[in-house]
């Protein structure tokens, strides 16, 4: 039993943070499939009580994206959108929001779970672990998740077939 396990009357408080664009493109590239967000939360929930779940995405404001965002919300995610910009500044804004939340939430959580493959989060992970002493788990696509990110976290869980959905002909 590690020092992060708590008594049964105090379940482990989990924070879940998903980089939607990174997960979408890496899952699509590796598996030609979609990530199963509902199943992901079910798997993560086994480890404790999810107190915060946020899906970070850029907002293109199209019908299919709004439908997808509604699904994420129905699963229990708060959807955090940044404006879409073809010059990638929207991606920078999304990362900034995700970083800010992770930094602020570190002191209130017993464990953090990230879904991304973006190596730019390595310094943040090391900082949060050092300052808040909170363990961080990572879900990412094998071969497309930055190695420096994998070595920075406490546990790495490869996204595999158990967390995938086929691509429907029509949503």
C-alpha cells in the first residue's frame, strides 16, 4: 500500500484532464478509430472518485463538433473550448488552460490522470509532482506518446483496443 491510498471512508480524489485534439489525431493515426471517452472514465473511476474531468478542445463551432461536445458533457466532462485558429494559437491557448487547471488542482487531488501524448507537458508534470506530491498517470497512444512524457509520470497506460470505438458511417 503506497502513501497515496486513503481510508475506505475517504475515496481517492481523481482529476482527469484530456487533450482532445492530441488524443483524436493519435488514435486516428494509430488505429483508424475513435477514443471511447465513456469507457475511459469508467476505467479511471475504478481508482477512486472523479472530482473533476475536463476535456480541452479548440472550437470550430460546427454541428458535428457541438454534438461531440454534448456527448462528452453527458459522460461527465466539462468541455473547455478555446477559439480555433489555423495558425495553431488556439492549440497554445488550450494548453495554457489545461496547464493552469492542473497547477491549481494539484493541491486538492490525490491523483491526476492525463490523456495526451504531447511532450510539452513534461515540465508541468515534474513541477506538479514536486510541489504537490500528487501522483500522475498518463494515457497515450503507443509509439505516438512522447517518451519524455512517459518517463515523467508515475504510471503510463497505453491506449489500446479496450478504449477504442469503430468509426460509424453516421453519428
